[in-house]
C-alpha cells in the first residue's frame, strides 16, 4: 500500500486523469537567451533518505555553457517536458503519465533548473514542486553567483583526460570537495556550483549523500532558452525551503492545502479509496541544502 | 615587560610582512583593451598546483595575495578563447601585467554513453545519433537499425510489424500518406530523435473519448536543420545493357510555422516515381504480364521514370495547418518472365507455361489540399484530392502460340472529406461530431487480344483474329457519420449514439467485340488497321453489359465505452437498413434486396503493467459483392479468362477476432508482440470455375459454403548497447480452409504457410558494420478428398552486407543475396552479388556501385494462392555499374 500511495495519489477534480508529477513545461514556447558553446553532462547521485545511506538514486544533469549565460537542468525532467510538448501538439494517450514514468531503475529527478548570468553575477533557480498538474506555480528565486567560499587544497587528479585540482567549500550545511580543470576556463559547474577558475568536473559531498560526476563534454551550438508560457512565481530560497519542509513533513496536508479537490488513493485492484483528512504522510527529507 | 610585548608584536608583524606577497596588474589584449573575467592563478612552481586565484574586473585589473614562502611563483592567466600565458616571478609584492592573445578553445570531447531509447508508456524516443553510423545517408537508413522499427523498400515504416498511420515532421503532417518522400530525403545527420507514439489519437477533441490503437511517428530535427532551406542534389551515370542514369534535386525547408519539400527526379535505374496512393478504381480486366517479384525495385525494374513533387504546409494564425501538394510522374517499364501457373483441380493439375513480355507506360497527375484545425474543443479537417492516371501497355505471351495484347486506360479519381467536431464550452465532455467522405472515380478501359482466344463462345466455333474488350466503370461513394459525443455518462461508462448514412453507386458498360478475319498463324496482323480487318459486334445480350448498382445504407447505433486507467472497452452496436438494387439494362440480372443487419464489434485493452498489455478485438461483418462480381454479360478478363456472374444478390457473413499480447521494456530495448487472428465466413454463393482447355469461365452458383483462416504471428525486437547490435524477428504461420467450386465439384482447399524473418545489424568496430536479413518460408496447398495435391514450396533467402569505413573518406560495401527455392520437385539456387565503393570529398558523397556482378539473368520465385500455384523466373537488371554523387547545393 505504501508503495502505491507513494506512487499514485489521484486527485479527482474537474480533470479526470492526473498523476503525481511536477508541472510540465511546454518546450515549444520559449525565447532564446544565448547560444551554447559547449555542453557538459553530469551524473548526479542522490540519497533521498539519510537513514538509508546506501540507497542511491541517479539522474543526469545537462550544463549548457554560453557566452554570458549557462543553464543546468535535469535530463529526465527535460524528457518529461518533451513528452508533454508532444502531447500538447498531439494530445496522445500519454497525457495522464507523470514524471515517474520517465525515471528508470535507480533513477530520480534532480529538481531545480539553474540559469547563471555571468555578467550580472546572479543565478535564477527554477524549482518545481512534485505535485500534480498545474496547481502549484513554478517557483523562481535569485541568488548571487559567489555563494561558495572556496579553499584551495594542494591535490590534483586526472578526470576524463583533463588535469584537475582540488578545492573545498562549506555550502548550506554540507562540506563539498570540487575537482576543477584550468583546461576548460569557465567558472561554472553542476547545479549552483561555480566561482572556481575552471569548469568543475566532479563534486563530492563529505557524507557520501550527494555527488556530481562529469560523464560527457561536447562542443555543440544549441540555443539556451527561457520557457515563456509557465506560471512562474517569484520568491526567495527560504520560501522554497519552507515549502519543501512542509511537503516532506506531511504530504497529505501539503497537497490538501494547494489542491482544491478530494484526495483519493489508488488501490491494487485499480479502484480508489478516499484519504481521510487526519491521515499523515511523512516523506524522508535529506536535501542537498540543509540550511 | 612593555619592551618584551613590543618586541613580540614587532616580530609578529615583520614575519607577517615577510610572508604576505601581493601581486597585482592588468590583463589587456593586443589592442590594449582590458579583458574582463579572465582567470589569474598563482601556482606553485614545483608542481603547478594552485595556491590562489582571482578574476579580472571590468578594467582588466587583478590582485592576488599569498603567504607562500616559495622563492619563485608562477602566474597563469587564461580565459575562454584566450591563449593561456604563464609568467614566473619572484615572490615579492609587485605589479605584473599581461598582454594576452585570443585563441579558440579546443575541447577534448568526451561522448556520453547516451541511452539510445527512452520514453514512457505509449511514447518511445530513439536518439538518432546513437544508432547512426558514417555510412547512413538518409533517415530511412537509421530507422532500419532501431529495435521495433522496420522500413520497407519503398520507404514506408512499420512499428512492431504494424504500418504507421501518421508521419509527422516536427509535429506537423505535411506529406499525408506519401511520407516515404521524407524518409528517403531527410539527411540522417539532421535528425535529433525519432518518436513513436502508440495508441495515437490524432484528433485532440476525441482524446479521452475514442480509444485509438494507431501508431504515429514524429521526426524531431536538430536545431541547425530547422529554419534553413536545404537543396540536395543526386547525380549518377552508369552502364547495364544500355546507359543508366539517375538525377534529382530535393529542396527542403522545415520551420516552426512553414514546411516545404519538393523533388525533381528522373532515372532509368529502377526507381518508379509513379504510385497509386489515391487511386480508388481499378480495371476489371488486365493483360497477362510478368508479375514483379517482391524484391527491391532497383534489381528488377527496367524503366524510365520522371517525377516532380511539391508539398508545403503553413500554420495559420489560428494554429490550423494548411497543406497542399502537387505531383506529376511518368514511367515506362519493360518486363519479361517465364512463368508456370498451376490450377490445382480436385482430380488433376493443369499446368500452363507462358513466356511473357510487356511494355507499360504510365502518367499521373495529382493534387491535394488539406486544412486541419486541431484544438481541444474544436476540430475541423477538410481535405480534397484529385488524381488522374493514364496507362498504356502492350504485351506478348508465348504459351505455344503467340498472343499479342494491348491495353489502354485512364482513371480519374476525386475525394473530399470533411470531419468536424465541436465540444461544449461549458461541458467539454459533450459535443457533436460529423464526418463525411465522398469519392468519385471513373475508369474507361480497353483491351485487345490477338488472335481470338474464345472462338466457341464468341464466334460460333470459327477462328477469328482479335478480341476487343471495352469496359466503362464508374463509382460514386458517400459516407456520412453524425455522433453525439456524450449523451449519458455513468461513472466511467459513456454512451454515444450515432447515425450513419452511406450510399454507393456503380455503373458498368462493356462490349466484347470480336474481329472476324481469317486467322493467319504466320503473322499476327497489326491491330485496329482499318481496311485490313473487319469488325463485328456481338449483338447477343451475353457479350455486353449496361448495369447500374445502388446501395443505400442508413444506420443508427451507439458506442459504449468504458475507460479506466488500465482498461479500455469499446462496444459498437449498430442497426442498419440496407437497400440494394441491381439494374441490368441488357441482361436479366436485375434484382432488389432489402435487409436489416447488425454488425456489432467489441474491442478491449488491458494494461497489466508498464510493460505488458493485452488487447482483443471481435467484429462481425457483412459484405455484398460489388458490381465487379455481378455482371451477367461476358467480360474478357484476360486472354485466358472469360467471366460472367449470373446469380441474384448475395451476401457474405463473417466474424473475425484477434488477441494480441504486447511486451515492451524501453530501458532494456525489448519489444514484442504475439497475436492470434481468426476469421470465419459464410458465402451464399460460390463461384464456379470451369476450364475449357487453358481458358477459364467463371459462373456464380447459389450454394452456401464456409471457410476460415487462423494465423499466429510473433514479433520480437531487441537492441543491445554492445556493438549497437539490433535484432528483429518476425515469425508467422497460417492455416486456411476455403471452399471452391471447380469443374462442378465442391472442393475444400487447405492452405498452410510458415514464415520466419530475422534481421540483425551490428557495428563490429567503429569502422565495420554488418547487416543481415534472412527469411524462410514454406507453403502447401492440398485438396480435401482428392488425390491431387501439391508439393510444398520452400524458399530460403539471405541478404548480407558489410560496410567498412576506410581512411581518407573511403568506404567499401560488399553485399550478397542468396536465394534457394524448391517447388514441384525443382530446386533453384542463385546468388546476387553487389559491391559499392564510397568516397566522401568535403560535402560530396560519391559512390561507385557494381550490382549483379555475377550477371544473374532471372529471379525465381513461387507461391500458392487459393487454387493456384505460381512459379516465375523474372528477368532482372543485368550487371550494372553506376557512379553517383550526392551533395548539398546549399
């Protein structure tokens, strides 16, 4: 039951078919911000439950580096959006399939998309809460690029044929080790990481809960785009942290708050049962940013 | 004490002063302009490890502070597109300026082992670059290597053995059914991914209302291929038994709101540029001519063909798509074969050996216009198509005596379709749907056969020179459907009433004329030469037809649909009134019929899980023979068949059912389908085929009979990451029972067929690719209760090719095709060998191909169909050499 409840909580409202997923984005409606000069692919390892430190989940992140802007997004989320875009064009039967269908074995989704603006030294983070349909807006917040205070260490190693040096930082409750190469002279890296004099090819968290490893680099021109037709809501990083804490503390209560319908749970036989108002559902919470 | 404290503080500060070095300066380019955001790093000289770093500000200034005690320091300055610069300096506070040069960054690329396929329940995405290799030119070449997808020789695509119903380029359907123009034109390197959508309901307004099991394919282009006009050119020249050439220009433009694809092509190397895609009327008679084998047209089509196509699509302001296309084609095709036809009679087998030659010329002109507005609440599709075909042919048959045939016909077809849906704004679950299709076709046809083959029937036993058969055939059809999308919804059950009105009119006029003249066996006289030959009309009723056939069928019924997350059930229950009228103005076959019919159908689908699905369909049907099988006056179908049907209006009732189990695991690249089909029918009449020598006469006799057919087919596809290995296997077997009335006896024919196909492709190394396609089949036919039977026909085919990519842009592709056929105690083995050398020079792909190196003269094949057995040795293109170039003009 717990697996099912976690997987599909169907909410009956005017629309009959919905499933657990982030609000999708139509990739056909965008404006071009910049052109990528090269594209870096990272594999991100996540530990969703700190009580189960050996249960790791994986996703791929794509970092597109342009002249003045870079963007870093989850490949799984992008595929989910691509499928949604096709659905917008064709309205196939897929319309009720959530993001979970795009996640493979041991897979999960690295939620935030990050746009880094090199000149104004700021980043915009786009965060989608994992709730069905379009009932929760896409949260947007800005942060400065110099969030990390890097300390150099005298160590080096080779990653994918690039000579890398080591740097360390404490970032929002976690200690991170970065491996960065001068041979790719951009001050960028996966997710929010940046500010080192070279591309970060690897990031490791000291407890082994999170890691980013570069698995591909290609020179490719592709537009870096901003999707227009999305219900964005500006907020702060603290607002998103609060939402995430509420979400994990009691999923049922969170959904009840943001969603104006009745909550039902899919049972094994395909029928539904109502979720009672007092029923609490706690989800494990072990975010990359603890503060 | 104060002095001691002062001393300690002074020592501390002096140490500090000694240990801290500040290096500052500016970084400028060669034009003395400041460089912003360049990295400046202080490195340890001994191991080049970084000690400190900073970035230059807008003025190009930097400042680095270190407490290192090293005697010397290394400063590195670098940035994007800047040439890296090092300077070794003393470890002291100082100013160090840099003048840097620009240099493009050369990245050492690391390719991601990308997942080749990804997707969800009903959508599969194939990443094209993961399947593509250097020898692939057009997208059809790559589609062949994708698990689950097959590409036919003409460029048409099947997914899990099922033809795709829609082909989109960037989600837009420009080419309608003629999408093979795109699969054989779009460069493989321009495509980012191929998306296959199962259960594709193309009408948005019907989504969640009407379940569809169609499969659609969408081509997603790379960004750099969008919005630019590309013109590709193909040129080739060579020699077979005469000069061979091929040439073509293909223009393409694919943007967000406009698409265009135009081709201008000509060749005599085997590609036929005339097709019958939108033809709705077919001749009732035909020359006996060589029947082309089911292998690549390039092997056997000895033709001269020209074609021009223009296709374009525009997205209008209201997001509707307006597309139009114009096609013109011409083809002249020469064929020859030696064949043997077996008539498997209950107590005997008649064998007919024929040597045949034919020369056919075809011209076509077709235009179509489509408007498609596809929104959530509104749908409107209007499509108009008109096509004209003109065909001439002449043929010779030698079956012991020489028979000369000529045919001449032209077809004109027009089709209009309006499909409109409007859903309620207040309640999007309800709405109204109207769908109307009207088509008209006309086909005047003429056949001349010399010498006269039916003297007993047509000329009172006297020899005569020529039979002329003229047939005029017209058909008009209109189907109109009105449906209320929801009248009742109870839980997930939806009831939708509908009304349908269809009408069909057919007209047939024919005359069989024999030309009376003394038969001259030494020389067949030129046909239709006035003065030499005397025409005589057979005035008897039995040689002419003037018949009208009308069918009116109003119907009402309801769709019952039940739709849940994993279950979909659709039941259709109609009640039809059918009025048929046959108006025979010359003969005596006039008849009327009025019937009340019901042909319900049921479909069911259940998704066991993400990977497993089961679906079943059961449908009943009722067919009435069209005018093609109702004429009472003799028509010469070909030189050896004279047919007439003499019976009242009759029906065929039948039911078919299918059960399909589907498996798909996208993560493991596995696709599979197992399906069982069964069909059973009951005829009210039987068609008696009787032989007079080598000629056959068909008469319809009222005698009920039944037959059935069972088939089982298995499709399996598996892709591997290892060496890009891809395997597709398809096996099928079928058993059929069909009754035939032959020489006044009812005989049940048992047909059995087995077929297995296996295709595999592998990249042995990054430079060596291997493809193999093997096929085995076995057919038998036996006749119940009689000794006459036949031996099985067994054929084994294997096609293999190896592509080796060599340095300097060269590649070689040897290929071999092995054929083994065993039938009627005769075994035929032959080999077709080809070799191709490719060379890429800048953007020009050159290829030198030698086909049929062993100069094999004919292609041998045989099969059974109903009461016939057929064996043919078909003349193919002799050894040929072709030098071809393909390049992008701009």
